[in-house]
């Protein structure tokens, strides 16, 4: 990442910044006005009614730093989508592990 496009601020500078939001206008909005504004927003989908009652907090497991040798074409495949390739590789490995842990009646054994 190139530092030329990065602007750094201290916590004090952030606290002193003036908000560009008209908070008095926001506080004055009624629920109906908010609902109308959401409905007219093309990014807002009608199917956004999500049941969060079964949501769980997942704390990521601690990751170990390792050195691993993989075929160049495999590495190129994951790197082709850009940043985050190591996380994608980890996701594939995690899926493999979860499939291996399933009882035999639920899975087809994957041979490597």
C-alpha cells in the first residue's frame, strides 16, 4: 500500500473535527420519514428483514504463523483475487477439516 494516499489523524484531531451531519435534522425525523427514505434507497433491499435472535458472537481463533510450501499455481490462484489470499486459503482448509470431522454417514471421504 502506498503511503501517499494515507492521511493520519491523532485521536485529539478526530475529536475536534466538525461533523458534516445535520444532527438536528436527523433527530427531527419521524419513523415514517425514515421508513420512506429507506424505501427510496436503491441499496436497501425489501428482504433485509433479518431475524437476529439466533445470532452468535464468533471470536476468531488465534492464528499461528507458519511457513508452508505450496505449488506455485495454487498460490497464484488464491492471489489472483487480491488481498486476503491467506484468509481464503485458511477458509478452504477449515472447510476441509469440518468435512473430515462429520460422522461417516453424513460425508463422502475426501482423499488427498
